[in-house]
């Protein structure tokens, strides 16, 4: 017995005193002067396709210099979880691109998605949670449902004014219904579709959403800035106009009717009340937070457009959605709503399959301290790209990944199933706060459109791989009213 205890002691002493493996540097291509390895991204439709190709050479984690910025790319689910979950606190920063500052009044820390992690960010996320991540059984969820239904009349009226049977721009109407769903839900205000200022602001939000989904050489090569002066001015202008609209058309009215002794009427009230209670929040924080969340409507409008592109290419998908919506609404006796979702799994699965195939990038993270990934040393300031394109499209993760098959998200009994590696909204402490609103509003808009119209395209539809955005002036669609 004594010998056994002695042996255990020796083993324990050896285990704790053994020389520790020192972290190795991350393998990767040798950078060129000035441009680093940016030339290796050329020739691909999205940088993430290049990352997948490079991972075949250097492994599932590799380093790459973009300009002079040191970056690391993680390409498999295990490593992605290490970055986003296990070591989320080490990777809470965001890249310091000039464009990001221009969009948020000169300081990207004004933005919820582009700021570095901080206690302010924690507070901002927690104020938003009740409104932007409503639980299924909550009063807020009922409100999302009511707002969704209320906005459909003016949406359908707008669609009825489009020239039926001919190619036309459907995107503006889709964006406007999403914008009004957001302003009504978050600010108890909506706007007539022919309001010129509203139209302009919806367009600017969409321009910004497209902009933010693009990568520019200047992000990594700041010495190119003089070439981009006009572009930077343009994006600052869009953002300033949006801010002024929110102030004059939404916040001013709200402030004049706010009752601090009552429950907040909506997200805007909750923000204004928080301003009074929390000395760490200032006026600027409130405006930017509201602007950030209102801007979420563009993401949903674009997702609906990308889903329509898929539906046009796969008419059998449209038919199945129409069958579901006709069944739950008793052949069009009413509009579809959120409580129909459970009975319309194919419609939900179509949106999930669109998110998979569109494969919107996860905003890059930045190491906020010296740390490690998989035993490799990663220095503070390193930009970390999460290759969720590989998670969404890789043969190791999906059967026939190139095919558009909503069925892959359905169980044999017709329920929804999502594999753990499917993380279109990311995971961990910086996960998307708007994902429930995405699932709610995109469902209602898509189901209502297909309830009322057959949709096709005369001139083809172009979507962009690795991107849930389509350009502000995108493909046209032909709407034919259903009998
Ligand atoms: C197609 C729709 C959308 C997709 C695919 C999407 C996806 C994402 C992803 C991948 C992130 C990055 C998470 C990370 O860095 O780990 C993110 C962040 C974020 N999203 Fe979304 N999102 C969508 C719509 C929305 C909407 C509608 C809102 C607001 C209502 C929203 C609010 C945010 C915010 C505030 C963040 C930043 C969170 C943080 O950095 O702490 N998103 N989203």
C-alpha cells in the first residue's frame, strides 16, 4: 500500500514539474514586403475560399500577413470553438479599419459589432437582450408577432403597385417592410412608403450593409487612403444622414412623451431610461446603439432577397413553402404569423439553408492579449479569421454541400434539426444579438410574399458567395399574383 502511495506521489511530482511544451509559432506563407500575402487571395470569389485552399497546404490553423497586419485563420470547428468559446475573453477585439471609424462618427467603439470588448459593450448587449433576443414565451415575442402582422398590409399594398408580370425591383419594398417592422418594434413609429426621407435612409442603410460586407485593400494597406478619400467621405455622409433622421424623426418625439415612472414602451424608451440611471452611458452611446439595431433591418431584407434568389432557382422549394402557408392559413384566409412557424418547418428550413449557402462571414476577432490557439503562440493584436465558409460548405460537414437542400435541416418526423457546427450567427460572448429577430421577421416576410405571389426571374439572379448581402441595385424579379 505504502509503495503504491509512494509511486503516486512520484508520478504527481513528475507531472507537475515536467518541462512545459513551449508554444510554437503558427505555420503560414512567407509575406512579401508591403502587401504581405494579399496576392494569395486573388483569383477567388471570396477570401474564405482562398483560406480553405491555404489550409490544405498549411493546416487547419495558419498565419498570414495581410499588408503588415498579422492574421491567423482557423479552419475547423474544434479550433473555432477554442477561439470563440473557450478563449472568447482572449479574442474580444475587432480590427481597427479606417472604414469602421468612418461609419461610426469617427470611432468604431461606438458600434456594437465593430468595437473592442469592454464593460460598456457588456452593458449595451444586456440592454438590447430583452428586445433583440425575445424568448418564445415572452411578451416581447408577442409584440414582434403583432408588429410583423401589422406591417403586412402596407407591404402588400406596395407590392400591388409594382408592374405584375414584368421584371421589377422588389428589393426596395422588402427593405421598407423590414425597416418599418424594426422602427415600429423598437421605436413605436413607422413611415409611409412614399416618405422621401424614409426612402433615402433605407437606401443609405442598405448601402452601408453592402459596404460592410465588402473587403477593401485599404483595410490592410492604410497608405492607400488618399485614393479612397471620396469613398470615405461618402460613407461618413450616409452615416451622418441616418443619425440625423433618427434624431429628428424618432428620438425627439420619444423624449417629449417619455414617462420615467412607467414601464418602457419599447427599446428606445429602455435606452433613454438607462441613460438617466447609468453614469457610464452617454447620449452618444444611446444614439449609436439605436442606429446599430435599426440597421439590422437591412441584414434581414438582404437575407430575404438571397432566399428569393434561391427560390427562383428552385421552383419546387417555392411550391413547398406555398403549400405550407396555404395549409396553415386555410388557403389565404389570413396572413401567416410567428405562431405558424412550428407548422411550417420547410419554410424555416429554407431560410436556414439560405444562411448556410450564403455563408455570411463572422466579423474577424482580434487577440486582446498574448495567448495560444491549439498550442500555437498568438500575439496580442493578431486578427483572427473564423473560416465559417468551410463549416458551411466543407465536405467534412455536409452531404452534397453544393446543393440547395432545405431538407437537410428537417428530421424524419418533420421537425427542425441544426448540426452543432452550423453557426451562421457565430457563438460565444460576441454572438449575434439579432438572430431571433432575423428568424422571426424573415419568416413572416418570405411566407407572406409567397402566399400572394409566384416569383420568377427573366434575367437570372446573381448572388455573391460568402455574402448574405446583394448590391443595393440588384437582380429584378417577376411577380405574378396567385389566384
Ligand atoms: C442575416 C442576418 C444576420 C446574420 C447572418 C448575422 C450574423 C452575425 C455574425 C456572424 C456576427 C459576429 C459574431 C462574432 O463576431 O462572433 C454578428 C454580430 C452582431 N449582430 Fe448579427 N447577423 C444578422 C442580423 C442581425 C440583426 C438583424 C441584428 C440586430 C437586430 C444584429 C445585431 C448584431 C450585433 C449587435 C452584433 C455584434 C455583437 C458583438 O460584437 O458583441 N445582427 N451577427
